[in-house]
C-alpha cells in the first residue's frame, strides 16, 4: 500500500493510508518560477520499493524524515521494522532548482536532481536522488500512487515519481540561442560534439552545452 503522512496534526488511519500530522515549521523557498510545492510542505510522501521490503520517505521542501536520529528530506527504510537504511537527500533551502521538461508522452514534469545523499560505498560518492513531479490535473494536490526505483546499474541512484496537479504549470522557454550577453556557445552547439572529461578514477563525464543530448538510463540530459 502507499503511505501519505501529513505532519501538522495527529495520526489518522483512513482506508490503509496513514496520515500523521504535526506542526510544520518549514520557512524556506519552495517556489521556482510558477512551480510551487508550498502546499506539499508538511507532508511525508512514501513509496514502496519494488522489492516489497523497503520504502522511501520524502518530505518536500523540509527535512523531517527520520534516519539514525537525524532528520532529512528523504530516507530509505525497512517497512517492517522501521529501521532506516540511509538517507537519500537533505533539504538545501531551495538551492536545487527543478528542471522543466516533457516526458516521452508529452506530459509536463518538473525534476529535482539531489546529489547530497548519504555516502555510498559502491561509488565513493554521495547518493543521488531524482524526484519527478509529473502533471496530472486529477491528482489534487498529488497522488499517493507513487512510483520509485533504484537504478539497476548503480545502486547509489534512486528515483521517485509523483503525479500532481502542481506540476501542470508551464515552465520557462528554452534558451534556443544559447547565448547570454557577450557569452555565446552557439558555435559549440553547432559542432554537435559532446565535451567529455575523464577523472583520476577513470569515470567519464559528458556535457552537451545548451541541449539535452547525453543519454542516461534511457533519458536525455545535458
């Protein structure tokens, strides 16, 4: 089952959906352009992992999910004993700006890419957490039918998708000219060649200026 926690009052159990409400004291930026999650502050949205044993807890725009005595924006925990395995992301007061895009079906979505999760031994870096808020005008304010998964090729990457009417707003238009004042990357884009760099650990980084042409997990990114 899916779980939704409202953190402003006290526990209520309705049709298998748990609502836990305590007073929220979050006072930080939760609006980017016309996209706002202010109405989602004070809720913990949970998603059951496909393995059936674990789940993700996500508290938009605040660090309230508990893990090992500390509170974070998102955690990964055991559903049956409540033991937190690790935290996925900390709330950074809105510094992580969501990217507006359309999915393969032409549906609007706003995506957050958090890179401040708990240290992951498999990569030697912090865990990364992607949160997709996908437009559904009927999901007011958002649906508890969430979808989540860990990247099969990288256990340190986790993704959560939430259907919500919040995500139906139009995002800013792309900068098709690829220039800002006297700084112009148009000629670089016209070459159609990605910029690639390999670090001392033999990891390769690919960057495609002013376009999403780098493929990762079946999706296109910059």
